[in-house]
């Protein structure tokens, strides 16, 4: 039987005259990072997509949902420093002192500078998912002149507020379902997130996922977690790199995850659009909605994904496409720099 990844690779291959389908290693902030550029027509508007985690590149599963977007946009994805395919190309000893939200955001800015120059556009669209919303939000605050609009998919506003809401929901679900094991394990990490650590987060996420807060109506998200096993752009060495990167980031970046807080940011210079899963309890929606309500911005939009939790692009790919076309694409920069 043909390898499944080869079938997926052939399915997603772009053959139109102006198509772009490239994977590069690009130095961003002194850290080599794997960047993919895909689109049916390189003259289309450009979107930079910032993945979550930390350490969970969307490049492993983007074949599940991205191809229709490529009819309308040139989509730029990259495996962040220390993540996915990028980890194998870096020096862990150097990286230990160069891994933070600010480092990652400045990488996004540098990538946007390179892309605007290469494609001859003044600005690009910017999107982030989960942890990537923190990176992308920070990048947009640093250099709003590079971005025509921002899309936050499962937006983080305050990690502490989100984790507290997540724990409360999981604990209530444990009672509702009569699940004594879940109740005992969740009580065992209380008060949460005051007890936040890699170990307590693992316990909390186990039950959030089991109860459908990661993928709505499912007790797991195996198609997402194991997507790299059939990813067309992932070799065995890349998969080893991704596993090692997740371990590295869990040790050196995850402990600072709880510090993320944009609630003191009161203005945003570019249009901001949020795609929120109604059942998302990995990044619960209430803190993001409250933050957006207080935020001053040229445009503020919320699009609800009623049948999604934390993976709207995977759970409702058709809705994701039409929402991008309706809410994000109109802000795209199309004119070439003269």
C-alpha cells in the first residue's frame, strides 16, 4: 500500500501557473525555523499563521483544513523556535536563554518583514491559534504597521483567568457526570491555577480533553495529537524533532505560560477578529470576550463556532473558510509597493 503521507502530499500538491509551494529554513532572531509558503496564486494576499502549544505546530495537521484557504490566500506557516521541525536545527544550549513570549513575537515580526519585502506588499494578514494568539497579539502590538488585520483563533487574554475557568468547568463536569476519579484528581491540584506547573496542567488538561473541552463531542483529539504521523512534510527525523521540542518547551517555556496577560492592553491599532469555539475550555472564551469588549480598536468582530471546542479549523473547516473570507480577507493588502 502507498504510504498515506504520500497520498496526502499528492492531494495537496499545487500545480497552477502562479502557485507557491515551498519549505525553507529561515533564520529568525538567530534561531533557524522551518517556514512553509503555500498558495494557488502567489499574487494573492498573504496570511501568516502562528501556531499554538507551546510546541504544537499546525504544519503537522494543516493538510486537514488549509487547502481551501490556499485558493484565496498565500498561507505562511512556521514551526516556532524550539518547536516541531525547527528544534533539530537549533542549539538547545543557546536556546535555553532565548525562549520566551517576547522572543517568539519578535520572530513573527522579523518573518513579516521578510515576507512583505519578498512579496512586495506593505502589510500582511496575521493569525494565531491558542498559544499562537499570545505570540501574534504581542507581534501586532510591537509592529502594527506590518499587519492589516489580526485574527485570534481561541484567543488568550489572561492565562490565569482562563486556567481558573477551565478548572471550574472540568470540576463541575466531573460532578455532573458522577466521575469520582476526575473529581478527586482535580481536587488534588486545587487551588488551581495557583498550583500551576507542568504536572498540574497535565492533570487538568486530561479531564478537560476527556470531557470535550479540546474537541467538542470527543473524549480525545487523537487526529490532531497524532497528525504528524501522516503529515506530508514530516520525515521520521522531523517527528523525532517535534517530540524533543515539546519536551524542551515544556521544561523551559511552559512554566512562564501562566504569566500571559493582555488585560492591561486597552487599545489595538488594527482590526481584531476572534474565532471562538463555543465549547472551548482549553482557552475558555469568557476572558477573551471580556477583554475585547473593553478594547478600543478600528474593528472588533467575534465569530462563534457553535460545534467546536479548541480546534475550530479542524472541527468546522467549512465554517472556518467562509468566516476567513467574510471577516479577514476584506482587510488584505493587495496593492504592490511602488
